[in-house]
C-alpha cells in the first residue's frame, strides 16, 4: 500500500509498504478515505520529536472504511465509515475511567508522560498513522465513531483532532461571559479555539500571528481582532494596552514548540535544541494574561524543559491548564454544533491533494505557501464518498 | 472581565456559556460516558517485535505499536536510552541522537535499494576518487 513515510528532517515520501494486519483481537483495519496534515505533524517533519524512526508512517487525523475486524470486535462491522480520534485508548485504565482518553496508561510502552497517538513517533506508542491507504486501529469498539449520514466526510476528518482540540483549548480557559480571550497562533487549532471562545461567551477574541493570510482568515472565520506580532515590540505591553492595562482574562497557546517572535527562544529551542522548543507563545501568554487569569496550552512541546516565566505565573495567581484533547468525550457535542451550523470546520480546508503528492504538501504547509491553512490527503483507494444530504439549519440559538 | 458588549454580529454567541454544556467540565468525570466497552482489562497483544519500554513502568503495555522496531546502530543507541528514566535528560538526548544516526542509515538503505541512487552514489564516489588521483599526480 501507499503511505507517508518519514525519511529525514524536512523529507517525507509516499512509499509502498506492507499493509497492516490485525495484531490484537480488538483491532480493526481501516481503509483510509481522508487524512489531514496537522500542525503538530510539522514537529515530526522537522525532526524535533524524539524517537521518530525512519520509515514511520505519519498521520493522526483520518477517516476510513472498516475493512477487517478482530475476533473480539462487536460494535463495528466491515463497511462502516468511521472517524478515528487521534488518541489510542483502552477505556478502562485510571485515566480513561475519568474520560482522560489522551492520557491512557495502557497503550504507550515507550513513555509514561505521553498517551498513545497514531503516527506520532515511538514516543507516542509507535503506532503507524493514517496518511496511508490502510491503518490498524486498536480498541475498535470504543475508539472510532461511525460518521453520521448527515455529516460531511471533511467535517468528520476534522473532528478527529482540530475541532475537539480547538474546543478544549477554549474550554480549559474557563471562559466566562464577556471575557477577553487572546489566542496565540492562527493555525487551524488557534482558529477553531477563537471560534469556540465566542460560543462560550467571550466578549473579545484577539488572535496573534505573523502570517498575513492567516490573520486575514482569523478575521473572516473567527470574527476576531488580530495582532501581527511583527508590528509589536513588546507583546505583553501591547495586550495590556488593548485591555485597559488589565491583561487578557484568558490566553491560549495554540503554537507550541516552533514559535517565532523571539530570537533567543528560537536559537536555544529550535536551532540548538537546548530546550524543548521555543516557548515564545507560552511566555507571551503568561505575561499577557491578567492577575488571576487562565492560560490554556494545547501547543505541543518536547519532553525535556522550557524557559518560561513560572515565577510570574505563580505571583499572578494564574491557572494553567493543558492537555492533549480527549477527543471521544467531545464528539457528540461537537457533532451537534456542526449539524446546527454553529461550527463549519471544513471551511478551514484550503488544499485537497492526492496522497502521492504528500512530500510537496508537507513542504507547502511547513513553508506557509499558497495560503495553506489545512491540507487533506486523498489516498488512491479512498473510493467515491457520497455527499451527505444537507439538513436544514435550526433557528439560531444565539443566546444574546 | 470587561463590560458587557453587543455580540449580535457573532453567530451563536454564548451557546456554551453555561459550563454544564461543555463536555469536558468537570475535567475528570467518572464513570466515563463510553459506549461499546466490553472488557474489564485489555487483553495482551502478542509480543512479535522488539518493543522498548520506559523503565518508569513495569513492562510493556497491553497494546502497542509495532512500526519500525529498533535496529542497527540507531537501535543500539535507543536501547541504551531506555536504560534511563524519562526524567533523565540523557534519555531524550540519546533518542534524538539515535534519530540522526537513523537518518544516515536510511540514506544508506536508499542507496542500496534504488538503482538511480546507487548510480548517483557511485558517480559521486568515482568523481571524488578521480579528483584525489589527479591531485596526487600533480603533487608527484
């Protein structure tokens, strides 16, 4: 089968590899219909994630048709079209029994600090990913969700990570009515977090980035105010001035370890690898939020350490919340939002390309070329997918 | 908190204002709202390839990925990395070193497998040898 295989930093290849097999009685094999390239895939692509082995198959955002099921699988059947949350999880460990599916203890032998995820290095369990024609899906009875007939496959594939992670980013900010929310990063997750902040009653939503087309997208997609950090000398001071010297109520780091904007952070974190990536966005978030405010972190950092102003966080009495999204717990609510037209995730998709062109697609996304926000890969054996019958949108439930 | 403002231009503003509508509030919720679960403890996946495991846990997990088992020099380095805990910086730095070594192994593999890459490698090696011999002859 064809799959996206890692070769070296800044180089992936669509290569022919053996097809996956059932390895556990609760497994299923899924024929991929759509797969996305995620911003966090770029950390792998840039060689920043430890234990990324040559030949690994990338991809943790995908939908597909069930081709084969293991002997213990009861709830899925061959032919079901499913979306597969990026978390691999067992459903029974201490974390799963508290709905923390991103922190499952039974799926990643290589690291206790990290849960299991598809196609995200051996540090996340060594699972092959979904940027391929077929993929092995463990715990098939609880992980995948059958795509409802009225949900478009492109919305479904974004429900595997982008929408739940963006929603959870806003949720972890504990947004109250009329709060000012600053989102650092105008990638797909940041854009979704900004949109979800409005759903939670934010009074102002400000998105910070440096890429013109992404800031423009944030104004249109998320109705957000925008700040181009290239035009700002001191981010914390700028946010204070924008908020009557108080600071934002909630700051969301949707950037992670490859942030631009601070020479020393980039030099020590990205170039010299003396810390686990450049923590510029987190630094800005802690310094820009008000005393007693909340900082929500969904940007991905490495496992070692970062230079962040933890003393200021303590003295300001901040609440810091962070986690990988627990995708499965969000899905019913987010499907309801998509049905009602409150969230329109597929508007984020700017590029739809054949899997054979994955190398170019990664390069375009990494270099932020051609207005790229979100790329969907279409494997050769994806087959034809019927477009769902649109359902009439109910009357707006704007509570204001 | 700011003064209340008009959000009528924002579609669906505030539909999830009530924290009770937010699916991850509270953060930890038990019992989980998970359908389809029919095991108390996951069955053990057969151990068919070498899988390294963190020394912060007693052994491998019931389920694991089997892509790209450790091999070659990079595999040797990875095995040494896994003798140290996740809180030891050397664990992660050794893994990053192994990744770079693995890239070199991948390039050698490419040369071995691809006739075009092999021809290119022989061409580069031949050119280097010719330059070296030419320089030697000039010195002589």
